[in-house]
C-alpha cells in the first residue's frame, strides 16, 4: 500500500510549476495533491526531483496557491485512470472527469496513463483495410488497421469536418468485429467541441465513441494529460475488450505548444523554434501507442490532426511527426479555396502501409494500379495547368488539354465529395476508372492489361 506524505514546504510557484523543498523519496511522474486553503484540491505530477527538492507540474491553474499555507501531499503512485465499457457515449474533460451532466462512471480497472511499453517482437504488421468512405483516403492514401496516419492541415482548413466524417464512417471492411472511436479534443474551441459532439449524436456514432474535451480556455498544461488519458482508454478497449479502436487526437499542435510552455517554465535550453529538444521522444511516446499485438483481438489506429503554423510543413511539429508516423494526409488551401471538400492534395500525401491493406481479398485486385495511374495522371495535369498559366490554354497540345480536363474532373469528382457522403471502396475505384477513360488505353502504363480489359471504358 502506498504511503501518502504531506508537506507544507512550497518554496516557489512559476507558471504551471510548484517547487517543494525538504522532500524525501519523491519519484519521477509521482502524483501529488495540492490542498488549497479554501478546501479545494488540485492534482499535479512530479517532473523533477533531487537534493530534497521536487518540481511539480500542476494540472490546472496555480492562482490561489499560498506558499505559506498550501500543503502538497505526495501520493506515492503515478497517475492512474479508471476505465470501463460504460464510458461509451460519454463526454469527459481533459482530466477524465465527466462533463455531460450524467452519473460518474464505475471503472473496471485502473491503468497508468503513460501506458506500458509494447515489446516490438509482440507487434504484428498492420494489414487490414479500414474503409473510411472518403475516396481520396480509401483510393490513394489507404488507412490500415493499426496504423498512425496524421492529417497535416492549416488554420481554417476542413480538418475538423474530415476527422468527424472518418470517425462516424470508419469500419474494418468485411469484418463484423467491434469498432470503437476515442476522440480527444486538445485545446480546441467551444464551437469545435460542440461541432464534434453534435456530429457524433446526429449520426448515432456517439454510442460507440468516448470523447475527451480539453477546451482552449482550460489550463494549457492539462493538454499534456489529455491524449494520454484517451490512449489509456483506447488500450483498455483494444487489448482487454477486443475492440478495433480509432483514436482521433485533435490538435497535436496545441499539445506541442503546451510542451513548449512547460519547458519554458522549467527554464530549459530551447531547441528548434523554442520547442524542447526532447519533443521528438515525447511525440513518439504518444504516436507509438498505436498498433496491433500479436495474437491479440483488438487494435489501435491513430488519426492525428496537426495544424501547421503558417502552413509550413517544415515546422518542427509536422516535421517530427512525419518521421514517427507512417505517412500523412495533406490538406490543400488551394483546393479548399475553390470549394473542394475534403481538400486532400494527393501529391503531398502518402500512406506507407497502403500496400499491406489493399488488393484482392481486401479491397480489389486493381487497386494498386488504379492508384498509381491516378497519381501519375494528376501529376501531369498539374504540369499542364502550370504550363497553361504561362502560354495559355489554347497553346497546349491535345494531350496536355486532355490531362488538364482530367485534373479538373479528378478534383471535382474523386477528391470532392459530400461531407456526409459515404462511398464504398468499389464506388471509389469505379470513379477512378471513369476518370481514366479520359486517357488513351496505351497511356495506362501502370495497370495490368487484364485489369484494363476488365474495367477500362473507352470514350
């Protein structure tokens, strides 16, 4: 049994940090309870300890802490969160407390929110196709069960709408197994939080969803905790209850900003653009909690929203995220400005596990070839578009005009679709073949001849 030790030896308060002196045997990540003079209590976590001092990160505001009268109780354990299947259909704050005016949840088990390291040998390679109903994803940037695939977006782009659409439509194709969604809003606005909850309710998907909401006006330091609580819930549902869980973390940029704020309060030597040098490791500790355990029933798939400051893909947050994850879905401001939803730019997007999840018995035998041909044709369409802006459309060759027409219709019919439109992968591939019929048969050099004979429609 853990022993609780109380101290009234606060030395200083700096931002979200409280420094306690004359502390004995405190441990890294140990949870503390800060006992306010008005009877209120707040939780904190030990970030650093040594030589009789402990630096405590407070999950909440530090205003009202009286250095002389406030006491700090060290609880002798790490932050553990209670989870159960009763959490489905419920909405919690960033610390895991219910905010939907319903009764508290009776938990089945408690787990350390930092998770337990997964032995690499026990992992299995993701290979099951997840049908999202979004053509640009299913056809070209295929999401695979157990994958971590971020959405690289910018301010004002429709990443919220896309994340909500995937959450309510996603399923493991050809499987009757349980599918669940864990949504974590990290530093989002009240309007965004309301949008997501209303979308889940409107489509009936809230019953299979657990939502955690950390609002923009909540303590920023709480954003460090929110994704970890969400992933702890996902791990319980996946590895203890056998669910296939889709985790949506929106927005990891707000998480990284909170990490920078904490590092600044600790007066650490800053790295690139003021972010801590360990940000790569910290982000990896979140992203790497996706995956499939060998011989296990469940899985965790991550779809993480990363808004790029200034639309800069070389910014440290998307840059480091790209090194850790298995590709990215890149949203285009140009497509969004022209009213094309979901504004996914295929030429800036990639799914490194796509080949594992497509083909005969998973999607369709012609999937890889169709995707490659669409990529190639769209790239040529962009070249033709750039050329026409210089010499004029009338000066283009007939081949360039054909590709220009292909590119326009590809953006409208394949990338573009309704916000509530749920396309099967067969519908997606058939649309792709309709567009490829713009091209001559001899130009289809990335598709096997047997598939051309079966699906190609001559104009």
